[in-house]
C-alpha cells in the first residue's frame, strides 16, 4: 500500500511541476491529510508512515527542478506552513515558533519538519505559491497566487484521498484591446 501511495504522490507532483512549468525557486504548497489517504475522516487518524512516504515522494519530484516546498499544517495551527529556513528568508517570511505534531499540525507537516535540513514555520505564504497540491480537502487556496487555475492530473486520488491540483498565472489586465503573452497562460 505504501509503495502505491508513494508512486501516486510522486506522479502527481511530477505532472503538476511539468504542467505548471514550475521554475527553480518557485513555491509548491502542499496540504495533505494522511487520515483521508487511509480512508478515514480528515484529522482523525494521523499516520506518520503515510505522511513520510507522501512527503518524500513529492520532495523527490520537486528537488531536481529546484522547486521549493511548503507543507501546510492543519487548522489547529491555523494552516501555518513548514518551509526550509532559507525559503522563509528568500521570500521575506517571518518565522513563528511552533513545532508540528501529528495531532497539532498534522502528520504531513510533522514529516516535513523532520525531513527539512533547517525547518521553520511561517504563518502564511502571502499568496506566493505558484502551484499547489491539495490531498484530502485540506484547503490550500489561501497560499496560492491570486489567479489559480485548476489542473486535472492523471492521478485523481492518493490512496483514498481526493487530489486537487492548481497552477497559477499572471492576471490579465488591459481590457479588450490588450495583447497577452501566450507563454504565460
């Protein structure tokens, strides 16, 4: 079961990075309910083994591209995010003092905190994420840039959890006479 979950997570992250044309230094926000992956209700059965498998697979897909990860905590930590300290500094995000736990932050955020070289929590990404993966209805939209575009991936579930993906694009401005750059759509 873990091998299949890991493959689904890798495939989803890899495909989203490709479709969203994520560049080195861009942020990928990920919310993940290990409970939902296991077929339980969100927040009821945190599973560290599942969370570690999903986090490592997503990190494996993102790393060669230089894509930076932000792991969303659950609502008990107000959906704060776990990032590398260097990522927080790069984007001017103020660290906050909290260490996620499986029942206060979630198993996925805990796995990220344990896997990162220098983890820190931040309250918000200030709408800086270029793309996002929402595994199990964790509500990541608040972290994405203002114009989010749904992405239908070949992988629609990770385990039992529904997977929703999004990329972002620049806003269209200028009205009917404006000309737009097709590469930014």
